[in-house]
């Protein structure tokens, strides 16, 4: 989740805009206070200044609007709110805590084979490291996962109970099983 809170607009005679990051993943709250009732335009641009959202709200002098970035690419976005008296611009950083939706490790029967199942949102590169019971690294590999992946590892020569560490390359989110 992003760590971004914008302050009130600095222009004392123009509109005031606050953008607050919500606890819910990917949701920002845009709070606008204008000087008079009228038409307000809110636009959101990605880091390349491509318009990704635009909305015109008529007959208001203020609003609180949740904006959901879930499903968008992580990165910096610019939120512009303009009315007849001016324009305020705030930047937000949308990131996801965890591109990994689910990691599951299961021992298969009485054999020393383990199933690693990874599910994520979209395409993501992961690093899989396996440690033996003494915390010695015994396996290290990078995998590209687009949606879901299942792999079986034969760990018959490994001492102790193995530990699987799965790390998303883009976010550094790590799960240990």
C-alpha cells in the first residue's frame, strides 16, 4: 500500500485539496473545498502524464471522493482538481504491499517431496529460496509467475524440516513457510 498523504493546497485564494491514503489497499480519499459552487474537474495522470481518469462534477463547493487504484500499475500518479478559481495538483505513490496473493507449501505423502503453489495478481518475478533444518541455503531460483504456478521439489537429502522463502522481485514482499 502506498505511504502518501498530501497537504492542503498552498494557494489561499484557490481551491483546497487534500489526498489521504486509506487503510484499504489502493484507495485514496480526495477531499476538495472550493470558494464557490460550480463545476469541478478531477483528473488523474500516470507518471508519463497519460490521463487515466477524468470526472466533471457540477454544482458543488466541496466533496469527499474515494479513488480506487486497485488493479492499476504501482507508481506515481498526479491528481489534479480544478475549478473556476484555480487548480491544485497532488502527487500520490500507489504501491502494493504484496503482489503475492497466496503461497502454499505442502508435504506430499510420506515422501520428502514438497509442493510449492504460488498465486499472484498479474505477471511477477519471484525468488524462491529453500533452507534446510539448520537454516543453510540449499536452493535458490528466480521464477516468472503469471497468475498461478505449482512446483514439486524433491528434498529427500535435506536434513530437518525445510523452510521456503518466496520474495516478489518488484516489491520485496516476502513470505516464509
